[in-house]
C-alpha cells in the first residue's frame, strides 16, 4: 500500500497515516534534545498530557493497526516483541527488545527466528503474558473482520497465504510455534534479516484468547503497556488512558510513562490545533500533537517569537516525494527523455512550492537522508539546485526531439498536497526552459490515487511519494523496484514496472543479512544503481515541525517516527 506520512500535507500539515507522522530534521531545534534543553526542570510523574490531533486513532485493535515501531499512542497500551529505541534523531532508528529478551535469534539462514520473553511480564489484571497470546494476536490479524494491519506475515510465514484467522480456523498457524510459555519460533518462507523490525508492529502484541471480543476488542483491550484504556469514543475520536498498575518499569526501559493520564482528542481542525498550542491557555499548556504540522505562514510568525520558536520540535521520517515514470508509455520509454527531465528539474522552485527549505529538503536520492536506510549521497544527473536546461536540451536532441516535445503530467488537484498543483506548476515552469511543454492533468485525490496505482491506467509521467514501514532500505526499495511485487490485479507501487533480475537478486541477497548496518550499505548501493536508470526523479524529503505546550518536558523525536514521542513526554 502507499505509505503516506502521518497527516496529509494539505493545509500545511502532513499526511502520515501510518503511525508515524511524516518526519525529517532541519532548521529550528535540530532535534528533540535541543527543544528539551529549554523545557525547564527535570520531568516528574503526574498530571495529564493532552494530545490534540486532526485524525482519529481508528481501529484501536493491535491486529488492525498498521503502525511502525509499535505506533505512538498504541505503544502506550500494547507492548510488542521488539520496539523502536526511544531516543532523539538517528539513535531512534534502532530496533530494541520490548517484551523479548533480545531482538531475535536467527537460524537456518534467517528463515527461522526465535524469541524468549522477559521475566515478570503481566497484563493490567496481573495475569502473566505468554507467547501463546502473541501467537494468537498474530493469527487474529489474518481474520478478514480484523483487516488493516501490516500484510507482511501473509507473505513471509510458511503456509500463511490463505489463512483466515482463528475464528474460522482455530488450529492456527503451524509456522508459529510456542514450545513453552516464554518461547516463540517463527518459520519463514524465505530469509528475512529485517524480521526484528517487523516485530515492532502491533500484531506482535499479546492478546489473551479468553478476553478477545472480536471486532469490539478495540473498545476495551487488555493492556500490556504502561496505560490502560479508560474510554474509547467514536472509534478513536476521544481516547482516555490511565496508568496500568501492573506495568513495571523493571521490564520496560523504553517507556517513561510520566503522566498519570493521557487524553487524546481528535477531529480538531489543524489550524485550531496550532492556535491552541501557541496560546497555551489552561489545559493546552499541557498539550502536544502527533499529526499536525506548522505550515509556512504559521512557521514564519513563530520564527519571529523566541518563546514560541523554543517550543517547535523538528523531526525526520523516512519519506520521499518524487516524479514517477511509466516507461511503457511513450516518450518515457526513451531513457534520454527521462534523463532530460531529471536535468531540467528546478528543485528550488519545487521546494518553495511546498513551503520552503524549512519544511522540505531537496533530494537527489530515492532513499531518505538517514544512515539507517542506507543513504549514500549521489546525483546521477547533477544539475545543481535550479536545474540545467541546456543539458536537458542536449539530451532531448539525442533522443530525437531537437525541437522539444509536449508531455502530460498527472497530479492531485488538492491544494497543498505533496502531489498537488503547486508542485506540478513548478515542474511545468522548469521544463519549459528546456523546451518541454507540460500539460497538467489534475484529478481529484481518490481518483488520482486509483489511476496511478493501476497498471492499466497508470500515466507515463506523474507525482508520487513513498514512506517506509520501518527505517531501512528494504520496505523502501522493495515495493517500488522489485519486479515480483508488480501487482496487475490491485494496487501496484512499482510504477516503472521494473523487473530486473539483477535488482531482484540483490534484494534477495540483502534480505539474508541480519547485520542491519551491513545491509544498509548494500541498500545504498542498490539505490544508486537503480537511480542511474532515471526511473524516478527524487524531489524532496519533507521536514516536520510541530508545536508543543509550554509545560511539556522531555521532548524526544526520533528519526523512526519524526514526531514527539508521547511515551517520553512529561507535564510536571
């Protein structure tokens, strides 16, 4: 599926639906730690932390949530086998143990992964957490009535492709073994060195079978984390959490759990959220947002106010906005044409169209600019910040278009969207200087998404974006460039429909590597190899800037999520 940042970029916010909140780090406080320095005294336990969001935390069932790193609000209730490291910046891209004693023990060429649970793990009612409960939640995630979670295990687990969940098949999956209450073993169809990163998803949280209420479980889930659900109104529109008396910090070194209560209110207009956080009146002084960005105009006002500027957190999430080509459509079957467009692009005007350099970083690589992804600086078509129309004209001549050509650029008509008319117009103007006339083909958001993700209707030249389920090159390059992931009967994200055996084989080879740092080097090299084929033109990586209340302390923003981590925040 298309992975958008956590809040749509419309209205100057950012669309990161998954769990993350689309991120990056640039001007302003460089990271959570910079913001933390001005937050006052040492954080203390107590009080209520208010979360003001635009989008509701829907389907609050660990089987249905599509999160990365355990999510933000979800990870307060659901612990998983592994989780993201709760630290600022790059340190936050690491995977660490959560319920498990380590990040996993691979064997048989990374096709078998074994985990052991820590001692003393309990649910909110004091009963022990077992590996059978984790197996059961994973099996629940296959049930059609609980769909929505990450789809990887259906492809990765032996014999899981047609499994329909425990309600229809109570025998469960033989490829998940629980030889005892503290051991769980996963048998995979193929090597997956990044399995520990997948094990951060909430489908790896425990659910006691005896307490499962099916589709109503989200209303009163059984907590394994530091907070329990007091109420969940209107499918996540208003969620109130309070302390779990049976959670122990001795078994959880990741969640600080400072506030006594966390009150999550959604459905609020994004402009109103920023106004309330800026004013900081009453309860809003103890508030944060996990999905609402500052827009260009708001940021300009705040920059001139030192007090407000000190309350802006800046974060990176692995996301890239880019031009996509379909080489099956002329003239984009000609690599010289694609290269000409790459040289003609003026990234400065594109970035300005999306709010400027404070909110976007120009990109020449498909992989985001974080080491965890394997980022390796390269620019196969070096045209500088403003493009090289003369070089583009040379390439067009070589391609057989000495007098230029006319093409159509498909885009979303939603103003402010990362694939919207402002970016499309900036591209149109830049290509005009190179002798390329661009006709803009704008469509309503849903129709546009349907069009570009269907191989039968995919245009030749259009705007796209991609964010990863975890900080690695695997979920970034695989869905976009692995030929075996071309989908002809559903949503397809391999826009170039690339099916290069050398690329497919390298993806397989990297997936066998369990040393994530070593794998990252290979992902970076593969990114460069693919980039030289001009199948995409990377444009920019979004930057996320968010206000937080004046009483909020201990600001932590990792490069995994790009947003303030509520498990670390305090209001005392």
